[in-house]
């Protein structure tokens, strides 16, 4: 999948990033007025050059009480055909 991440301010073009969905969780009704699902994504490559913006977004979410605990990196995908 390809995501467009708006990280550089209102006038900056979005940063395109490829990745894959590794988790989906239904959000509680009291916090799902805009987004009813939470989705965990593993990016194909690190998102570089936006560390400051990502930290600021994280701090704002924490201050609002909407940040989730940081998750750990998921295991790599298994080879094709294995389960």
C-alpha cells in the first residue's frame, strides 16, 4: 500500500511511503468520531527527514490523551506458503 503522510506543515507536499498493514483494531466509540479503526503499518523503508515533525505530533497526541503506547516492531513476514 502507499500512504501520503502530511508531516511538513500545511503547505508542504505529502511524503509518500510504502508499507503493509500488520494490525487492525476497532476503536472505542468515544474516540471513533472520525476514524473507527486503528491500523498498524510497517513501512518498506524508514521515513527520514521528518523526525522532528513526528515527535511533535506524538507530543501533541500525548497531551490530548489520544496517544497509544508505542508498539514494538512486528516480526518479519514469513516466507511464501509457510504458516
